[in-house]
């Protein structure tokens, strides 16, 4: 496993990280690992293509053309 070294970390940031680690009941090392893993998972591997950005709508059959979709047909007397 690779390691990193963080230099010139602000005292307030370090205190906050220690508080967060204590709240989650883990070491400072494990807390920082968890934060970095979460951040790495949120970063997309690549930019979405134009095709991925388009909204694709699909239709499904909901019944015969004679089927009514008004409130009365769906709920009957229970819809009041």
C-alpha cells in the first residue's frame, strides 16, 4: 500500500480531523484514509460523453388503448 505525507497542515484542520476521528471511534490515520477513499469514489473516472449526458426517454405499454386513466377509474369511491 502506498503512503502520503501531508506538510504544513493547519492546526485547526488537524484538530478538526482528530475530533472527527474520535467521533467515529477510529484513529486519525483511518479517518483520513476513509475521507480520501470517499473523495476518490466521488470523482468520475472520465468526463461523461455527450451520449451519456442526453436524457433518453423510454415508453412502456400500460394496457389496451381502451383503458381509462381518469381518477374515477383508478380510485373509484376510495379516491374521495
